[in-house]
C-alpha cells in the first residue's frame, strides 16, 4: 500500500519515485490515496459512501498578456464558454452514475442518472444536474485570477481538467478556442497522461466495500468519480498501471468538512476513532 497527498510536495515525491525508482513502483500492488466522499444526513444516517476510482486528466496552461484587463476579460469569457459544453459519456462515468443513481432521493434526478447514455443525449442535460456532477461528463477550464509576472506584464494560470479518454490537442482547442485567446501567448506547463479508471473488481476495492458495509451497514456505497476542480496523486499512479483508490475512512460531519484545509483543522473525536478503527481493520485484512 502507498499513500499520497495532492499538495505540491506530495506531487513531487510521487513523480520522483515513479521516475527514479521503477523497481519500487513495479512492486506496488495498489495504492490508497485521498479522493473519496461521504454523503450523509447525519453521522449515522448515510446516503452514499464513494471510493474514488477515476478522475479527469489535468493540463496546466499559463497565458500571458501585457495588460491585466485582457486576461480578466478572457477569464470571464472562459467561464461563459464553459456553459456551452456538451456532455460526453465515458466508460468510467457510466459505471459511477449507474451505481450512484439509487442513492438519490429526488425521483427526477434518480431517473436521469439511472440511464447515463440517454442523459447525455438530453438537451441542456447539464442544467438538470447538480454542479459537482458536471465535471464527470465534461472537460472544463478553471482560470485563476491574473497576477503580475516576474518578467513583466501579467499571467493567468488555467487548470484544465479533461475527460480521461480524450486526446489533448483537440480538447484544448475546444476549451481554449482561438477566437477567445487571439493575440495572447500561452504554454502548456503540465499534462497528466491518459488513464483508465481503476478496476472495480480489484481485491482492494472489494475489501474497501466490505469493510464499509461492516462498519456502516445502512446507506449505499460504491464507486466515486472525481468531478470537482481538484485532482489527486491517482493521476500519476494510474497511467503507470497501478490500481489506485481514493478513500477516507472518517465519517466527517458537515462542520468538520468546513474546516478542511485550514490552519489547525480538526475533526470530531468520534469520527476519528471510528475511521481509525476501520482503516486499521482494512490494512490488517489486506496484510493477513
């Protein structure tokens, strides 16, 4: 088992191991990292516990201009352009949505998600879905605020999250069309490799689901596909052929999640104890 972090330092460490020590990476049976989700009404009333098994590719683009106003104009244009995105259904999204649909309480949403192939053919389909699900069916750009460049002028970082099975060049052309970026200089700084989702019949995934059932017998559980603007270390492991799953064992309360990422973040003692016991049992089972 290996664990990772989506922080910049974690990225560097993961990429270094994969690049400099392939003899170690070749021994990785599977990896556990962050990325899983928990949806609940209360601490003991679960709706869906998702184990992340797929996410989009990442491309980081730097766009430069002598004028800050031009980049701010472009930023607004990219947000508007994203509204015109047509949904696409990949194999991983299909598997996730079919598992996720029964956990939805709204009948209309449950009906939409239960037939993903029909969903993507529905006019204005994305408008019918909660925002976190948009990224599962589409590639998106997330432009940051322009900042002053050390070399003069201004630059804007645009994180592009791409459907995993799409080629890079045509999809970037769709996300950053010439009529929007005309006259600006840009470069693609980082691109994660194409990758398929991790298998849902892997022994590690099956063990995760069984231990979740043991600890929390009520509520649905299954695969989760990363659809937000975040990415994890799984984008490095999966292209290397290493099955990778995003899993958090802690039954966080809403008040806990509001503090995640802040200084002195903390979770309830009850959630920590229950999660630690679940994780301990899982690791002991896999090592036994």
